[in-house]
C-alpha cells in the first residue's frame, strides 16, 4: 500500500481523469509514502499551510498503470527519520481505480497533523 497526502479539493477535481497533482508536472512523479507512520510528519511539513481538508489516498501499487520508483529520502526530510523507509515515486498519473480508500487528517489550529481518521 502506498500513501499520498493531498488537499481534498485537489483529489476531487477532474474526478473523471487520472489523478495528476502538481508534483507530476514539476518533477515527473506523484510522491508517496511506504506506510502510515510518516504521513503525519509529511503532512505537517509540506501541507501545514494548505487551506481546507487534507486526505491520504490509499493506493494499491499492484493496480497502478505506471511504474513506481523507490528513492532514498533526502537528509533532513520527514521520511529520513524513519530508518529503511524509501520515498515512492509513481511515474505518471494515478489511475483512479488504484485508489482503494482515503483517510482524513486531523490538524490543529496551526496546521500540524495530529491524527488519521477513517473516511466514509
């Protein structure tokens, strides 16, 4: 399972098309995490100032239409605090049928991610 943090509005935009966040245009990949453990740290660091609700896309790697590349996290990034964890880069848009669920992210008043919650 891969985990991708995004604004709910970005996920819902163009729902009839494969999901293609800004990072895909910027560096050619959709950044994903290998486990839930790093999600809160990454959400706080990179999405702390994002307005509106955040969600975590639960992506079944086996259902993706494009390859996934593993890269070591850059020193000082939230993922580098998790020994043995690699950043997963989905090398193209995410076909919507590969997203098997979503979770919400509870944030405090300063935008820090506090908890993951199940979504309907």
